[in-house]
C-alpha cells in the first residue's frame, strides 16, 4: 500500500471513496432514468426556459411556476463534479414540487475546465441574487426563497450560505432554507482524485472554495443529506460538515437516506414518499400533493 494521501486513505483508495462514478458503476442507468423523467416533466409543466441571470450561454435557468402566485421558490443546482450536468437533465423533481405549491428554478452554470470553481461559486451566488430580484415576475415570492443542490450542487449551496448577502445589499436572511445533498465539502479531497484533471483545483483554490474553511453563516436552516449506500469516506465528509455547521450555530438536520447511493439519490427528489423529498417540502412549509 502507498502512503496515506488524505484522512487515513491511501492514494489507491481515494477514487472509490471520493469519485462517485467509481463507487457506483451503475451510474449511467440512473443518469438515463433521470434524463427521461426530466424530458417528460419539461413537456408536462408550464415553464419559462433559458431565462438568463448572467452573460454566458450557460448562465441561464428554467423556471417552472406554481399554479398560484406568490409561491415559495425552490432553486436547484445540479451536480456533475463542476464539470458536467445540465438543467435539462435535472428537472425530474419539479413536477412534485410545483404540484405541492412551489415555483421551481433549475439553475445551470459554466463548467470546468472552461471556468474555475471560484467562478462557478460566483455564478451560483449571482443566480440567488437574480432570483431575489426577479422571481416575483414569474409568480414566486422572493421573501420565501429556498435553495438545494446535489453533489457539486450541494457544494454550491454550502458556499451560498457562507456568503455575506448584506455586503451585496441584500437581506441577511435572503435564503430561508437550504438542502445540501451528497455535497463536496472538503475540496482538499478533490486534489487526490482523477476528476481534478478537468476541475484543475490547486491548494489555493481548494482552500478558497472549501465549505470546511468557509462554513455557512448561522442565518439559514440547513438539511445535510447523504446516501446510506455511499462509501464511508464520502459519508464522513457529510457527517463532518454537519457537525461543523452545528458547532457554528447553524440550525441543522442530518439525513442519511437508507440504501441510496450518490446517483440513486436523485430519484428520491421526485418521490413523494421519500424522506428526502418530505424533508425539503416540510422545510418550505409544504406537503406532498395527494397521489393521482
């Protein structure tokens, strides 16, 4: 065995614990199911597509308005380890939340290596600011803005919660609640896995964008969720992030979803019987719609 690379893991163990495509080799099946479900939802719901919040072609979002105006808003940041993913393939859950009474915004952003993680964090924060300033035109209530995200999107949620919104001229409590799902919280780990060939983090940029070093400010209730079937290293990262948030005074819950891995977790977002979907709805003051 080689020398320890990170938190007790040898170099050859890092890919399994911190590269989800290695630990969940059936990920193409889950990605295809999510894509098909998203395609159906895009055809079924009323929508405003390709709404720009920035200047580049990927700084856009798809908005699925609730039936009633002044609805709570759920902004979602997709995963893909900052180097993949799209809003088109990650709106599968929108139907459940729209039927429950929420306006849903699925946010896209530029990807590595075209841009840096630092720039992606900036874009995510600008999307939140844009929603606060403009979502009322789409039927949403800016005073009830919630955010969520999976994997890299979970990281973006964490970094949005660490931001000084008052310094940007916005309310301190601009985000009313957040859910970080199987997020990447300790960017030092990313330096030791092959995906960093595309992400191109270095020690400095990892420190700059690590939620472990820039934890959420104690203003927004946070749910940290992870799959029970994920590797111990990845789960420990979520557990440690949850503990850090609690220490910093964040109102925080921890949910380990039984038998779910990094990619099967996405199906839980669209399942009204899942504890993950239920926790998000409860945080927003909503309940699952009755079964058809």
